[in-house]
C-alpha cells in the first residue's frame, strides 16, 4: 500500500472513533440555550450539537457519494430549506414532531451512507430539504420576538452549516482516494455510527 493510502487510512481510523465518542456526549438543547443574538453564538451552535454535526456532515458526505451536480445542489437544498424552516419557526408557524424529525434525519442519512443508497439528484434534494425544515424550524423558533437582533445569530448558524457540509464533502473525497473496498467499508462504518447516534436521539438517550 502506498504511503498516501496509509495516511488516508490513518485519517479515517481517527475519524470513526471520534464519531462514536461524540455520539456518547450530551448535545445542546434546542430551546433555552442562552442568548441567540450574535454571529459567534450562531456559528458555535451547530458545532456544539451532535445532531447538527452528524446530519450536516452526512449531507455533505452523501452529496460527495452522488457526485456531479448533486455535489452542490444537495447541500444547497438543505441550506435553502433550512432557512425556510427557520422563517416558519420565527413567525410562529407550527411544525409537528420537530425533535423527532431531527433525530430521524440523522438515522436516515446514516443508513443511506451505510447502505450506499443512490437517489436521483431531485429525490436527494427533496429528502434533505424535508429534514432541513425541522432543523431550521427548531432554531428559528428560538429567535421569535427578537427582531433584527436575531439576524447575526442566524447568519452565523448558516455559515457553520455550510462549513459542516463542506467537511462532509471533503471527507467523502478523502475516502474515495482509498482502495474501493476500503472506502466502501469506511463509509459503511461511518454511516452505521451516525444511524446509531440518531436512534439514540429518538430514544431520548441523547439530547439534540
């Protein structure tokens, strides 16, 4: 095996345990997390919740698996629909089973990566867009009544979300440089770890 391949293997081997350790840590609650009025707080929030990290990195990884136009269309669909969901939450439009939808997003994206599901670009955009509504609504609801003061927080949240998507795409690109069998196995392990974390969210063993 080439030195470059060994380096990639080391990176993946380090990443998988981190996913498993992160899944065992309590995540920040969506409501009552403190002030939601600065860019830095908005930027930090997605990076401090296991549901956000797993779901948003998974979207990027899944997009990388699809390739082509899906590489940017799928993450863009997530971000755009998340903003829509945020507006719905901000203006008080109800959305049922928000927490369940967030947990389910982690499970479904993890399973899709583990099994190697390859939906069409439109179907993939629709799937991640549906889940993005729940993620956006949960946080738009936090800013209800804050007016313009909520905008910097929302902007920081969106930027962090985009970076998590890019991280997932970068991870997928790194995996694809490995031998096909090793890349497939690594993706399967990562997907299973994410899906198990999502099940833990739904079961209440982790807080989102």
